C-alpha cells in the first residue's frame, strides 16, 4: 500500500470513528431537536389545531383595525398595559395581544396573551405568556423552549448551540466517510438496495438520507447555532459590514396631552407604506422606546415582514426604517438567519424542505444505531467463533499446545 493510500485509509478511519461516537452519544438528542424543529416550522398552525377555542374565529364581517384593540382590551382588563399586538393574517385567525396584567406592581408584572375576535373584538380567552407545560395551551411554547434552550434558560441555550456545532461535525464526518473513492461512485450513494437484507437496507437509508439532505442539515444547524450565539455572530459580521443595534428614540419635550393617538400613528404608517400590512406592533413602555411596526408585503422572507419602522411616540414622526432598501450587507446577513433556519426564506417549498430535514433525524439516528448494533454483534460472534476454533485446535493437538507453552 502506498503512503497516500495509507494516509487516506487512516483519515477515513478517523472520520468514521468520530461520526460513530457522536451518533452514539448524542444521536438521540439530534433526533429530538430535529423533531421539535420540524414541528415549529408550523407552530402557528399546530397551536391553532390544539387550541381552536383561542386561535380560531369563524365569524364573518368587516375586520377591526389594530388601533381598535387597546380599547377592547381595556374593556375586559382595565389595569392591563399592552406590550405587543399581532393582527391576524388570514380569515379565521384572531388578534393576539401580549399584556402586562398588573403593571402597577413594583415587582415583575405577570404577562398574559389575550386572544380577541377580529370581527367583534370579544375576548376569546387568555393564557400566561411565560408559562411552559404539557397542557394543550402551553404545548407549543414548551416545544419552542425545548428547541431553544432545553427548558434550562441561558445554560440550556449554550447546550443547544454546542450540540448544533457537533451535529454539523457529525454531518461533515458522515459525508467524508460516505464519499466514494471514484467519481462514478457518487450515484450509488443515494440508492437503496431493497432486495438486500434488512441491515443493508437500513444502512443505505442512513447513508442516502444523510447525503441527500446534507446541505439542508448544514444550513439548519449553522443558522440555529448562530441564532443561539447571535451577539457573537453580530460582532463577527460587524467586522466586515456595520450592523446597527435597535435605535434609541430621541426625547422630545412634548406634553403627554399633545401626543398623537395610536390611531393617528397607525394611519400615518399606512399612508407611508400602502403596499404593506401590519404584521406586529410593539407598543412603547417609555417615551424613548417609540412604536415599532413590523410590516410585510408579498415576497418578504421573514415571518414578520422585511420592513421595520420606528415611530416617535410624542410626535408620530417616522424616525427610522430598516428594510431591504436601507439595510447594510451585515444587517441583511443577520436578517436572513431566521428565514433560512425556518425555511420561510423560500416560501412554502422551503418550509416543507426544513420540515422533512428535521424529521429525517428520526430516520438517520435509529438506522445508524441499528447498523452499529448489528455490526457489533457480528464482530462479537466472529471473535467467539475464532476463539472456539483456537480451543478446538488445541484440543486436537495437545502436543502442539504443550510445545507452545514450553516454548
């Protein structure tokens, strides 16, 4: 064997061992993260299916505007302070409003999500905004927190980020192990020999699914890990292109009685962006925060829209805009992270692709585990058979055995 062939074999063995042990130790974790990520691609749809009493309203009629929601919330909850309003996208959906239930408390006020009919403004129900659990109303939030931080807060986020980097390593090592020695062998990587034995079929399924979905697996894990460490990513991207933080709204000495109403502010944004619809509105808690409008139009890649507008709370002036026409290259990179991770960057096809990619981990892990267990059992069986043959040979030729001992 030439030195080059020996080096190639040693390198392949190294990657094979790395791929094997990563799969054995945290392959189950990869499968769970993939499953949760797949379901979260359609989190709104699943939440509505689980909780139609909160998230579905079949009444017909003219739809109330977002600026009508504060009065409707105040009727039912006079002490509440609105933080965020999310209008419905499609018929049958509802208004979702995040509130502080008791902002007068000096300690942290409990936050709740209020669901309102877009036709009548009737409060359909509420749920705690920060609670996780296995109850139907909290199931999707629990799934999200598990996918984001394993339900362990900041420590859990670090675990998820590191696990994502290890999954990238596993995918790369798997591809390096599977790569054929000749170019003509690449076609065979995606084939499955259905007439072969079960172990060979599962091996082919493991290898072909990993190779076919390699790019999507890398995209999902890279963007996921980057979102976990988004502050570090922002610092790195800023080295090459500026990434501005969210702006601070300048203070203006205007008496509160002269501040424009929320209705006037919303109408001003509509007039300025007639082709957009409001996807989410953040209501300021202090004068230096301002209103933040997420605006969406057909073709946008982000689920909340690609345009963000800050409006001065005291004057109603549009102060800042962050959109495709104003973002720097660095800001565009950061903006695309979530759409790429969720698949929404490529519309329905992208979401389906990411859904399949996450579910594929439920195929890749158990098939890899099965093949390893079968191969391990075969090696053990071969070792036992070799030992039995050696003992049988010693029994047939005792003189040879004594000679071996004496020698």
